[in-house]
C-alpha cells in the first residue's frame, strides 16, 4: 500500500477493468463477480454505492455499499440497514490493507449519511471472510440473510469503524 489510495466511481473508462478484477480461485465461492455486482447496482441505483479502490494508477479492489435496506420487509420491527454489500480484493493485491481501507471508506459514507451501524453479511466456511470482518470489529448478530451470516459494527464504539 503506497498511501495514494482512493475510491473512484465506476465509469465507462474503467468498467471493463473492474469486470476483469478477480479474487483468488479459492475465494470465488464467497464473493460474486464484479460484473454481477455492477448489474445489481445498475438495477438498484437508489441503494447501491459501487466504488473501485485504486493504489496510484493500479486498480486493486472493488467495494459496494448499500443504504437503507430492510432485510425483512414483512417484519414491522425490521429497521433499515446500511453497510458493506460486496468486497473483492484482486488476487495479487491481498494482504496489503486494501480491504481494510475499503471497509473504512464504507463506514465513513455510512456516517456521512447519518447512521451509526454498519452491516455486513458473509458466507460461512473455511477460507471465508469471517476472520477479516471480526478483526475489523464486526460482531455476528445471530441473524441470517438467505444463506449468509449477518454482522454489525457499531460506529459509536470507541476505535470502531476506523480500522483500529
């Protein structure tokens, strides 16, 4: 990581590079391809926030957040949630802090939108992202969203949402 990290919107000029971004083969069962994420973002532009992570001129990751989504719309007590929808760090770029940077940026966007909790879901399994999310401070809620576990990060807890 060089210190020139930034998020960029997906544009006609970078969309093909975004679609070419691939995680390691052993991680493919845990995260949808970027092209699918972009299709979902296109179909739901009011809730999706797709961004590319660049280190200098290198595309190193893709992140997509969601805002104000009810996981169980039929439940009158279900509250709108915002958080991390997808995270894909390029296979050759993992372990360099890019995923943590992307999650921090999503947390900041959630804060900017006036919310204090960040939600994430993940597929359980060996080699999956659960240890990464737990290290960042997400805690399982005991809920499931389809076949994924749900975790939350309280941005009001000291030291949380900042990657520390």
